[in-house]
């Protein structure tokens, strides 16, 4: 067992216990010793023999008491030292002399096993802490831990760079002194635009509460979004340039070709008899391509300038009836639904449903043009001709569905790609605009092929049902 220096209070308590053990042992053996010691004096022995026997009896008595003291007190002292070491977090020693042949030995063996277990746990905790510190030092996000008084208790290397000071100068200072007071208030997670000594830009803010030592703390994590946003912006510009280049080439190539042909036509001498008709046809093509470019630019402006929704109570049944009345090419079949009222922007929501119903009608007409018969799931009657629409309440959300029995989606991956369209006169922003409106309302729009039947199924899920 490792040597430990006991405190004065521990020494005082230990000596008091030892004295009591010695006193009890002495008192327990005193009557027998007195009787045995008096017996030689009552006999006719010589004084020398009587003194020898008396000293021998007293010596055996004191030796037995001392052995009893060592047998009782020494294991207790060892146990006390071991437990004191555990209390102080020292697991580097064990009790010696522990055997299984006596109760004290069994106690010391169990204590040694406890020390070994706690040593393994302590080693694991130290290794985990070292790994955590290494990870915190290497990650590229700033991590701060504040106590209940908003004083900084932990900061990693990225946090030091962000505040442009070493941890020694940061620890113990308040969030207000560090310029992080606003980060500990408000909702989280969120994106904030802030300026720090070590950098400025947009930051992703995450905050969590935890307890250490029974006291509340806050963990603040700030991640720099500037690099990711710049990369996304670069990719967006690349996609935009590809789309613009494709559309411009599609329009300018025939314009250039026709303009060259017309230039050659007017330079001929004499002019051919039908030159006016050729001129009109060429100018008509140029005008048509110019109109297509104008529609393209207008569609892009509409997509880029979508206003924020202005929520107000909207009766769902009346809205759907109004939308269905606007489709005049085909009859729209409406499945009865519950009377619900939703908080939404009525104009934007109406635009979404108009686009979905129009797409369903276009798909149905295309299937008819291809000579495809009306589709229906296996085992069911043929669906009514034309788009079908319905709605239902799901928890606190509204779900509106629109389906058709058109040819279906050939390439679902491009469904929500801006300006991608398979329609001859399509702009390629209808579904993109619908999804933007749905997400601006906190909802979700999905479009997929119907399961077990030809055609598409669009689902619009919106929260904030306020009635019904």
C-alpha cells in the first residue's frame, strides 16, 4: 500500500480508537491476569520464582493485547488510507496483505477490486476527455461554454481565432464583454450576420443547455457560413449561366441564320418575285424568338421576386371551388373533404393550385393526344376523365392532392430544376414557383408518379390549420 500522510484530525480520531481498543483488551484480561499473578504469591515459592512467574503472566497479557491491537487496528488503518485515496481521486495504490482467510482480508480484496475498476473508468474518462479536447481544438467551428452567470468557462481554438485572443484572456469574462451577449438570447438554431475581431459574415448559431457540477451552463456553437454560401452562390451562377446560355443559343442561332438569309435576299439584284413573302416569314421567326426570350426573362423575374406571404384565414373548400372553376378545358373532379380554414396567403396558394390543376389537365390532354386510354389502379373502376382533386386534415396540417392519368414523369430528377420543361411553350418555373410558395408557408410540395397506375400525383402539405 502506498504511504499516505494522515491529517491531524484523522490522526486524533485514529489514536482515540486505538486507545479504546487497548483499554477494552486490558480490562478484559485484567481479572484473569490478577488471579494467575496472585497464585504464586499464595504458594510457598521463592520470591525469585514468584517474580518470574508474575512477569511472565503480565508479559503474555500485554503481548496478547498488543497482537490484538495490530490485528484489529492495522487493517482498519489500511482501509482508511485506501478510502481516503479514493475520495481524493488517487487510484494508483492497493491494500497489501489482503487474503481470503478472514473477514478483514475479504473486505480489503473487495476494496482492491473497486480501486481497479475505478482506475479503469478514470483512465477511460481521461482518454475520452483528451479525445474531446483534440476534436474541439481541430474542428473549424467556434465553441463556447458559459456558466449560469454568462461567464466563459470553455473555448476552443476556433473560438480564440474568432475573438482574436488566447483562452487565458477570455476565460472568466462575461458574454457582454466578449460581444456574444446577443448569441445567448433569441431562438436557436438560426443564421446571424455579425462582426467579430477575427472575422465578419454570416454565422450558423446553435445553442444547447447542459449541467456541470449540478449548475446550469450554455454551449454556444458558431459556424462560418460564408465559405459554404460562396460555394453555393458560385454553383447557382454556373447553373444560371448554363440555362441562360442554352436559352440564348436556342433563340439567337436561328435569328442569326435567318438574318443572314434575309441579308443575302435583299442584296440580290433583281429581287426574286416572292422576296416579300420570304421577308415576312423570316421576320416572323425573328419576332417569335424575341417573344420567347421576353417570356423567358419575365418568368425569371417572377421567380426571383416572389413576395413574402401575407397569411389570413382562407376557407379551403371555397378556395378549391374557385380554382376548379378556372379550368375550362376539362372537368375537374373534386373529392369531398372536411370544412377547414387555413392561415395562408390566398393569392399565392391559389396560384399553386392553379398551376397543379393546369399541369394535370395538360398531362391528361397529352395522354388523349397519344391515344392512351384512361388509367386506373388494378381492381378499381376507370377514373373520371380529367384532373382529380381532394383534401384532408392530417394532425394540424392540411393535405391537398391533385392527380391525373397522363403519361407520367419521365425524368423526376429534373422536376424542380428552374427553366427545365418538356412543354413546347412552357417556361420551366411553374413547379419551382409552387415549391417556393409551399416552403414560404412552412409546407412541402411533392410530385411523383402514381403507384399502380399511369399518371402523376401531387401532394401539397401546409401547416397552421385554424378551423375545422
